[in-house]
C-alpha cells in the first residue's frame, strides 16, 4: 500500500482533480493545466524550474507559428475564396454539395484551424442552400464533421496530433512525421465522407437554417473574417503556407518544424498579409497554455512513478499480461468518450503520457497506442459541445443534442472499428520504438 504522502500518490490525486475540472470546466482549462503544474511544483514533486518549462517547449512554438499562418489564410480572404470556388464548383444537388463541402473543409482543416474553416464556410453553405432550396441542416453538420476529419491528416491539423508528438518527444521516443498521420487520417476521412453521404444523410434532420444564429456564430470566430481581399496578399499567403508544409514534409534536419512555422509567420507579418495584432489574436492561447501546463504534469507522472502505478493497475485489471490490441482499443474508447464532453486537447494531454507508460509496461511500442489516443480525441461527433465546429453549426442548423448522437454516434463506432484494425498494421506493437536524444 502506497503512502498517501508519497510523490506518486500525490501526483495521482492532483491528476484526478485536474481530470474532474477538465470534464466539468468549473474553471477555465488553462487555469486547470497551469494550476496543476504549479501545485506539483509547490509539493516538491517536480523542480520549480520545470513548472513553466512547457512554455519554452518547441512544440508550443510550433503551435503559435501555425496558428498565425492559419489566421493569415482567413484574414486575407484566401480560405474563403478557395471555399466559395470549390463548393460552387460541385453544383447544388444535395449530395454533390455535401461532397464538395466536406472535401474542401477537410483539405483546409488539415493545414489550418478546424474552427476557422467551419466559420468561414458556414455562411457560404447557408447562402447556397437558400438558393438551391436545400435545408441548411442537411449540410452544416457534414461541414463541421469534415473539419474534424481533415484535422487528422497532418501533424498540424489539430492540437491532439501535436500533443501526441510532444508526448513521444518527452519520453525520448521518435516523433511521428509531418504526413505520417495521413496513413490513418486519409482512410478515416474517406470513410467519414462516405458515411455522411450514404448513411448519415438519412439521419440528418430537415430543418431550415437559422440565419441569425449563423451570423452570431460567425461573430464568435474573429480569424474567419477577412480584413483584406488583396489578390497579391492571397498569393503570398498561399505560397508561404505551401513552402512551410513542403519544408516540414521533407523533414530537413537543419530546419526544425517550429523554425519553419515561425519563419513563415514572421514573413506573413512583414509582407503585410497579417497585422501584428491580428497575428496575436490568431493564436489560440487556450491551446498554448493547456499544452504548456500539461507538459510538467506528464514529467511528474513519469518521475514520481504515478504513471507506472496507473500502468500497473490497468495491466492488472486486464489480466496481468494484456494484449496491446485490447489496450489500444480501451484507450481509444476512453479518449473518444472523454472528447465528447471535454476539449480534445485536454483529452490527448491527459491520456498520452498514461498511454506511453502502459505501453512500456507491457513491452509494446507506444506509437500505435499514442496514435489511437490522438485520433480518438478528434472523434468528437456525438455531442454539440465536443468541439467548437459542432457548437458553431448548432444554432445555424437548428440542431438538437440528439441529432449529434444519432448522426455522430455510429460514426465514432465505425472509426473505433477501423482504427482498431488499421493502427496495429501501420504501427506494429512488436517493433521497438526508436530512442531519440532529448
């Protein structure tokens, strides 16, 4: 029996309180994350110098750079222009419009904000639906879901992907490559689009869109409003984004991901594509501080032995020598359930360090386990509160809570089956995870 004052037990108590606060959001997510790190420092579980070390983590810098580049896409009007052109090109029949909407939303969200993508395309979709006499409720939920699909395709598509990489780096394991997420992201995007077009569309309600609610939802997303429609700035932004993505994809050792992202962001500000204040507003500070706060917590889990205690407990409950396949399935379900009610960023930040500890405990490569947690954290389809895009289209589409459950619930289950099959094939559990220098 562990002493209640032991570092491991105190860390678990702090983590348990944080988990409750993450789910209930009684206090802001950033306060929970940073407060947890500070508490662990005050308890002496981690050194004082470690408490705010997450703010200097290279992953935080990568976050910030890509947020600024994504904001430039919306401020210059590039994202909106691409969206309008693409959606109108697919025609105005219900299925062709749905396909076009989901395709462009998935592509845009793979390299920029899921929320910004949804907010930018929403008024376009509502306008086209009005002209084509199609209920907006038939298109807005597919739009929000597709923004979630696309986020799984690249490293920078959604915060859980970057958090997964940060967790691997923190454990001195080789991180995923920029497009490595596409190995599972593209298949689930295709399956998700097919599901929405042939099954989900039968479950969608047929109610008229709420234009007033759409306008209010758009107002909530400042980075979706273009402040310039200068074609030159659009070209500069597009080419800069392309250059940054190519450099990241080539994995040039002398140009780390965060350096490429920040260089691109600085260039866009210097060329006037984005004002300095707009760049600051484009950064999702909640994600930044949430990640920065959870990094020291992950360190405490490892150094105090709390992570090993959780791992040993799970392994014991699963029979002492659990199959890595069963373990991955359980962690996928846990992450998928949590993300329906709490931030996907928080879900991934909470579970990734635990997943690594458990995988190490059973001698399995952690990469498949971590990928399952990250992808599951993006499966927030079954509630309107699981992810901002779902909330944005709630009023505009006149949806009810149960509409998300009916349409999104089966999709989460399909993704669970698909990922349980594909992830162990793509990232085998019996391949020893390479160690990298910290």
